[in-house]
């Protein structure tokens, strides 16, 4: 019984910090929605959007190497196919990856130090401005941060108690990461 109470407290704190990270990113997204940038896509954003729309409309016919990483492109196309062609859905997905990055940072820090410092690290990640910005723009950066932090968290988790399944999951996440950011 004494072990269950600290675990419940830890879960409650991590969930509270997760909702805080979500709230901060939702406020940033709402703030961005009142600017011209919200509906205007910059170069990289526009390339992914146009290519994803072509995939959804069965008009994409690649005869060369991809200009950009393929995984985010097909993920965006999948979102468009499921929910309709609206860049807001990509922004929400990016926001989701940003919140999960904060959770990964908690686990990384907890595996390296102790949970009190991990709470602080997660709190800092929740308010870290570049993380917030990249969580609300339709770029692959938030997805790559999530995957990179996931690889590190799984690697540390595997090193704490090696098991073949942990190693396989780490390899899968690393492979996904390479398909999002090839130089990772």
C-alpha cells in the first residue's frame, strides 16, 4: 500500500504537467489563429501541404528522390484523407507531438536523475518557447523532437533493464526518426 500512494502522486503530477503543456500550446495556437500566418503557409509548410494534397487526390507521381522526408508527407496525407484537407488538423497533430515530447523529457530525466528533477524538466519543456512554436506550426520539427526524445527515453529504459522487446521498440522508433529527419 505504501508503494501505491507515491505512484498515484507521480501519475497525478505528470498528468497535471501534461495538461499544462497542452493548455499552453492550445493558447499559443489560439493566439496564432488571430494572425495572418495562421492560414498562410511558408515554403516548407507549403511543399508538404501541396504534396500531401496530391497524394490524397491520387495525383502525386514521384519520378525522383523525395525533396523532403517521406514519413511526415504520408502522415499529413493520411490526416487529410481521414478528416479533410485543412492545415488546422496538421497543426493539432503537431501540437499533440509537442505535448508528448514533454512527457518523453520527463521519462528521460527520471531515468537519468530523480523524479523531482524530472518534474522540473517537464515543466521547463512545457514553457520552452521553441517547443511551443514548433508544436503549433505545420512542420516536421515537432514530430522529429518527439521521435528523438522517444529514442533517447527508450534507449535509457532499455539500458536500465535490457530486454529484446525494448531493443526492438527502440530500433523501430529510431527508424521512424530517420524517416522524419534523415540527419538524426
